[in-house]
C-alpha cells in the first residue's frame, strides 16, 4: 500500500530479504495512523474464494513493536488461484508450470478482543505526495513458474504495467513498485528485491489515507 499525503522515506529499518520466505520477521513497526498499543497479535489471512471468505492460516504474538510469523509449509488447493488468471492475456509464461496456482496473504493486526484493526505493511522509498514507492508482500505458489509482461493502458489515465516474476514452489516475497516516467504512471510487480531499506508500518483500516497499491 502506497499512501498519499507527504514524503515518507525510510532512512533505516528492515531489508526485505529473508533467509526463509516462510518466516516473516518485523521489527520497529511504525504506526502511520492511530497507535499500536492495543495490538496483541498478527494474523496471516488468506481469502477462500470457494468457502467462507477470509481464513486465518497463521498467527503470532505482537510484542516489543514487532513479531515473528511462521507461515505453513503448504496450503490447501481451495485457497489457490491460477497465477496467470491475475494478469491480462498478453502475459508470457517463460518457464515452469503454466497451470501454477498461488495466493497472497494479508497481515492483519488483532486487538485483545480478537477483532482486526488494520494491516501491517513493509514499505520502502514511499513518496506520499507523488504516490510512488514500493510495498512487499508474501505469496504461496504450488509449483515453479516465471511470467513476464510489459504493456501500457491508454485513455484518460496513461499507465504502464511491468510484470517480472520468478516464482519458486512455496513462499515468495514479491514487490510492487509504483513510479513515474515521463508523466506515465508505472506499476512494476517483481520478485527481484529493490535496493534500499524498508520500514514496517501499521495502517488502521479506519483512516483517511488514499492508497495506490492495495
């Protein structure tokens, strides 16, 4: 999630490169709005399109402004959707299984009464005024697949989309990068880690911050 308001650039924090992508470790979480005093845990939530909506696949204690969350080794097929189904027809499967399936998780902050209050986001180089920056997220893939695409949408809103994903079976970290080139908005989705440091943030669901990346 990239937020619009003022410039927000991390000058220290977390490198989004983990020795094991099934373990998410957050330290020094900063509240963009609200506060984190009442947060007691974090849940990794995945959406079950064939079932009852959002389901909790992992949970960890939130303490000392951080958490360490162990994601499950595998996920059931009912939670997964085709990788290529998320992209337009001009996406190219470079290598791997063209029928590979995946799911992303939402990191939800939970208070003492068990209710979710907002989301944890790992972001880097965010410029809220210009709506640019990077957000990291975690996806599970049931088999190896690499996909690429580069296309531009016309109309009143000119935007370019770049996709460069090299996904391995299991958990992967992906990065969505919002940028601008010659007055064209560019949205890049990649598994290649960008340079620079990232910052863990807490964003309450009840806020007045418009988002670029959801």
